[in-house]
C-alpha cells in the first residue's frame, strides 16, 4: 500500500484540478423554446401594444381631415319668429330628414325678411355644440355669404343655397375631396376646428367653395348670389 500511496495522491490532485476547473467555468443559461433564458426578465408589453391595432389612418391633408369632421346638411326653414331679446336674431325651426328638427338662432334679421326665410332651403352645420344665445339654445348654424363695406361692416348677407331639388337632410361635401367623413353620432366638432375651416370658405363664380373647391350635394353645386371673394360664415 505504501508503494501505491504516491499514485493515489497524484490521482487526488488530478480530481481536485478537474473540480476546480468546473467550478470556475461560467454556467450556460438554460434556454426555453423561444430562445430566451428561463431566468431572464421578460419585458412586459406596453399599453399601446396591448391595445388592438387600429386600421391605418389615410394620410390626408389637415384641411381635408378637419372638414371631414363636420356634418354639413341641407335643411328647410319651417318656422320663423323673432328673438325676444335680440333685435338681429331670427329664431328658426329647421327640418331635416326623418322629421328631425332643430332650433337655430340666426343673425339675419337686418338683411332678410320673415318671408325671405320661411320655407327656404339652407345649408347648416349640425354638429357644433349647442349654445344659448340670449337664453335660447341654438342647435345648428345657417351658413351665409357676406360682403363688407369699406368700413369693414357686413353690408350684404345671403344664405348659401343648396341645389334645386336637394332633400332636407342631404349631406354637403366638397367636390373632389378624398377621404371618408368622420362624423360620429352624439359627438360634436370642436369650435377650434370650425374656426379653422371658416376662413377657407368663400364664393367663387357664384358657387360656395372650400379651399377653392365647390361644395356639392349629390354632385350638384351649392351656390351663393354674391361676387367672388365674398366670405361664408
């Protein structure tokens, strides 16, 4: 046995060296089937990733996107009275399709008579938030063209006119405008958006236009009996 002792000592040394080498080697991480370490911290999906992806929004000019939010429709004036607390305001009852009615306060009394307005077909924006004018809620706005005097005051005001035969409730669009209307039931277009649209409305060649393109109902032009350059509000 004494003769074998050096051999046992040498074997013990080899085993010790092997164990030391194994302990010093980095342990390879266990990988799952996805290729990520089991003990690696998984990144959580963001809130945006959790939401269902929406269909891509068509890339349309901002002035187009703003107009497509607005619900412009033909209406018929079925009743005309005077606002009891405002000399310049008519109180109009407007009828749309399917017996939908709206009350509108319109600042047209200094320019048009009751008979001028009664039964008249007009163009309105229907999805502005209603507001009270001297105590009476106005639920829409009648669009009219105007020209100003040299002093800057409105001199002549004429409601823009839908094409002959246009039915109450008909949608008013812009000739050649691409994109789908984004009007939603029960939701209003912001006043800030409408304020950006108004300066782009005007009269060209007797037609009501937006950015120089005609307003139309079923392909027929909306008109305004005022000279080129007249404003529309």
